[in-house]
C-alpha cells in the first residue's frame, strides 16, 4: 500500500510518504474516466532549515487515467447535436446564475426598504418622546410646582422614558426584526421536518403545481375583467388587485421547496426516481454531453481570462 523514503540533506530532512489507493470514480462526476482509476497522493514532510521544531507539510494529488480512456469521447457525428445543445445549456445556466444574483440583490434591497418602513414610525415616536421628555423637564423647573410634583415629573422621565427609549433605537429595532425573522424561518423549517415523507411529497408537488396554476388564474381573471368591462359593474374592476395577489402568491410557496425536500426525498417514489436519474447519468451519451459541457465551460473561462 505504501512506502516510506528517508533522504538526508545538509540543510533539510525530507520524509516522503506515498500512498496509492485504488478508488472508484463515479461516472457522473468523472465522465471522461468511467473506470476505476488509481489515485496517487504524495505527502512531503520537510524540516525547514534554521527553524528547529518547524515542519512543512506539502501534499500533492495526481490522477492518472489509462490511455484508452483519454480518447473515449472523440469527436463524432453526434457532436453535431451535442455541441449546440451544450452551448444553449451553458448560456441558460449562466442566465440562471445571473437571475439568482439579481434575485438575491433585489431581496436584500426589499428587506432594507422593509426595515426602513418599519423603523421610520418608531424613529418619529422616539423623537416625539424626546421632545415630550424635554418639555416635562422644563415644566418640572417651574417655581409654581411643589417639590412633590417636581419629583413625580422627574421620576416619570427618568424611570419610564429612560427604559423605553433604548427599545426605540434603530439598532434595537433592527435586531428585534432580524431575530423575529430568524425565529420564524426556524419554526417554518421545523414544522416541515415533523412531516411524514408522504405529506412532504404532497406539499412539494402542490407547490410545484401552484406555480403555473396561479399564473393561469391571474391571467384568466385579468382577461375576463378586461373583456367584459362594459358589462360588469364598476366594483368588479377591484378584482384586478386580487388577480395580481394571486399571481404574486407563487413567491410565498418558493420556501416550501427547500423545507419539504429533506423529508420528501425519503419517499419510495422519490428514491426510485433518483435511482433512475443515476442510471441515466451513467449512460455513455449523457457522460459525453457532460464532458462536452465542461469543455465549453473551460473554453469560455480561458477566453474570459485572456481578455482580462
């Protein structure tokens, strides 16, 4: 399994440990090397000269494929269909990643605006409270008031308002909203974890069906209201916002996917589907498509690096 080599030098001592492991390589991730390929890992332990007690560990990995597998996916007639498909898939994946980035930035902006909307009334209330506290303090200095009344006014400002004022600060409100959102998300995921695999699968399928269904219902409502605007009463036009809410409701079911999937994937039907997908990805034609996709991706990455 391994061999240890010791080499002595005047300024450093090198210890090389070489291990060769016969590790299986998945056809899904290594489409160009479907067979069992020896993986060579070399670790060098060197003592640095002039620094007693200091060791430098250097690890190297080398995966060597047989010569027969290197030319496995040569250019053929099927590449006339594979290459355009791979290019389209690459651009679609790039657009999807850009959409995810845009959605993330938009979500952050919406959340910041939501915090602004929630904090603004509280800041106005805090400012008004500071003004009222200042007026009460000025009233307490009036000579017409007795010492008991002055003490009562000072206690009102010092005790009640001094306790309430820190809760109305921007940092406190932001921290409260963030903690509330985190607790809500945690409770949401915990409820889905308590579901059975069958119930989680029904939730997952229902959320998937609601995406096109909500769009169809919204479009149909808008079309009917516009087509029959002259026949319907005036109040019927108020159903346009209802149709818009139905269309936007699809955003509310998106968190159900990551929440329901851990339980839904335990269902026998989902397990059978995943095994079927594994068999499909193990096909040589599919592995060739994946190999060509990585080649196209690497070519675009190299081209972008050369331009910069």
